[in-house]
C-alpha cells in the first residue's frame, strides 16, 4: 500500500511539472498563442497576443476571432477553418490583419491547427500569432521606393537603359525612346 501511494505521489509531481512547463511555454512565448473554440471564441490567450491586439485577456475572451479580423481577410480565414473542421487540412498559415482595440490595423502571420478528441471530433484550435507589422511596413516602403525609382528612370529626359547581367533590358527612359525611335514594347 505504501509503494502505491509513493508511486501516485511521483505521478502527481510529474504531472504538476508538465503542467508548469506547458503554462510557462504558453505564457512566455515570443508570439501570441491562443486556444480558440470551433465557433471562433477565444478560450485561452497569452499576454503576448493581448499586447498584439490591444485587448486585455478578459476583453478578448468576450470576442471572437471573426470580430477582430479585418473584413478583407475574413472569408479566406473562414474558408481555411472549414477545411480544418472537415478534415481536408491539418493546419493552415496566412498573413492577415487584425483590428486592434484602438481601431488601428496590425499585420500578423497566423498559423492554426485543430485539436480533435480521441473520437475525432473537433475540440478547439491552437492559433499562433506573430506580429509582422514592421516587416509589412518595410515591404511597403521598399515598394514605394521601387515605384519612385521606376518613375524617375522612365520619365528621365536623357537616355537611360538599365540591363540585367544577361543583357535583358529592365528599364528604359523616355529620353531613350525619343532618341532611338523605339518604344518599350518594341524591345
């Protein structure tokens, strides 16, 4: 009887340690992590996710992911959810926008997997949310810079040709087309 009690204490201690590791991983992760119900309700969220979307844990748990998803991404997100629920996919990832409590938009990279019961019934989703707003801003700035560069080259009054190393012509100026008589479509 004593050995059984000792064995049970060891199992409880191991379970407690496993639970503590899970809690620390969930709460200390560098990304947002959530358990989301099959209807979209936030069941459990970590502080990082709260920081990303600007809601407290209590506030977020009164909402659904649908309520904070930007309208432009909602249909695609719901389509992926249906594929998970129907068993056609195991997980999905997408870049999308959430609407923060302040009304500002935050770009995120979302990865979602569905947890099923032993019988195969859908239980809840595990969502991992990474704030990619800084990267999206850099991409936007780079695109704007490239557009300004193209405009500057194309509208230059003097002849400019930019070629790739293999000789492919990438850009020509209006000055070049006036001088040569060729149009960009001719090249």
